[in-house]
């Protein structure tokens, strides 16, 4: 079964600092990759996704992620964080095949705290 | 965007009682819904996949008689925690996906915090 690792459990950054959150997965086949964000007291929202094509994907709110197949990684980046980016970030993987909707496997999440 | 409503947001119950949690897709038809459980400081763990009109598919280790799932319509799935005990206290989250295309995204509800006394 596939697994997803997020090595950074809690990250504290000052506003305007650059962000990179790591995500690694363990599955050798085709995967779909996602980053979700959960702001305090709110539901999970999709930040960005990768299915195929350009391995550098851009999402909402200035976030981007790069899929590196050889490293089984899908790291999330943002050049300059804002206080409003304080949230929990989850990486998720889905086995990529056409057909019915299939399940997501989530990482343990990274709590990002941005200080003023 | 697609909206998934989950109700109630919080429930406190006595040990031995049953609790029903509803998950509704408000502006789309959800042929597939998922139920997750999240422990403090841990990831979302998939409990079951629910397809409209058929029996839910439970993940390994999840007791189907304990966690009853009913997906009676294209906009509603319910999770019933039967004879709840303190160890069932957790955060339960549902998600829904429109259609059956592989590229369809899961849209999440806000979650239900269950506390069993």
C-alpha cells in the first residue's frame, strides 16, 4: 500500500520568508498528487494538484509544487509567506488510473505558523 | 466551488448511544463519498468509500457493524457510530466527488467532532 511522508511536522516562519514543505510518497506506479490546506476552524481546501504534464504546478494563493518522479517527491513552495498562510498543510496521493474515483492517502500534515 | 456540508459539527454523547453524522453535497451530485477519521496531530485515515446505491467499501481494520454507512441518494451519505464508546471519540470528516472521472477532486466537509463520555 502506498504511504505519504511529511517530514516537517511544525514549521515557524516570519512573514516574507520563503517556504518549502516536503512530501514523499512510496508507490512506483502512476500517481496523482495533491496539496490540501486546512485553515483554523475550516474544512480542507485544495491548494493544487498534479496529474500529468509539467511537473511544476501552480496553485492558489501563490503556492506551487514540483513533482520529481525520481525522488518520489512533491514539495510545496511559496516564495514569500503571509500571516494568513498559517494553517495545516496536507500532502495526499492517489493511485492514478482512469475509472472510478479512488481513495486518497494523506500525509500526517505540517502545521505552518507565520509570525508577524 | 463545490460545497460539502457536514452536520453536526460537534456532538457529545453518552457511552452506548448511537450517533448519526450527515454529509451532503450542496451543489453537485456525488456518486462517491468518503469517510475519514482524524486523531489529534495525525493524518486523515480513510474509513470507507461510499457509492450511491451500493454497500460501502470499508478499509482494513474498520468495523462495518460499528460504523454504518448509508449513501441513499446522490447528495447524502450518513455515518452512524453505533453503541459509541470513549475510544470512538475523534474528528470525523467526509468528502464527496462528483461523477466517476478519475480527475474529479474530493471536496471536504468541515468535520464532526465526536466526544463520547
